[in-house]
C-alpha cells in the first residue's frame, strides 16, 4: 500500500475555504478509482505550528498514485488548492 499525506496552510485560513477544500477532496474517490481510502481533517487548535487542512489517501501502488496525480479531476482540485494555499508539505510511504 502507498500512503499519501499532505498538510495545507491556507492563504486565508477562513473556515469556508477549509470546508470547500474538504468537500472537493471528498469528491475525488467517486471519480478516481485508484483511491482506496481517503480522510480529510480540518485543524481545530489553530496554533502557530498548525496547518489548516490534512489529506490522507491510501492507494495500491506508485502506479496508482501516478494515475491519481494525473487524473483530470485531481488536476482541477489541484488548481483550486493552488488558488487558496500558501504552503503544503507531504509524506508518501509504503508498507
């Protein structure tokens, strides 16, 4: 399994942006078959070290990740992310 985790710091951490981002992320498994599991969280503590939104996706393989990454629907979500996101950090690992 490949685990893909990304945390996003929004330009303006307004709750509406975080909620909209979560909604768009949760639409992805309906369209992108490679996603086996998805979790999306919105930060509750709002500390200096906090990021605003966290995305976790489980896929079967690196090949499935490449298909997910290049899927037109994912690319449209990525464009939205770029419009509201200041910074992102990621970790990808297999088990």
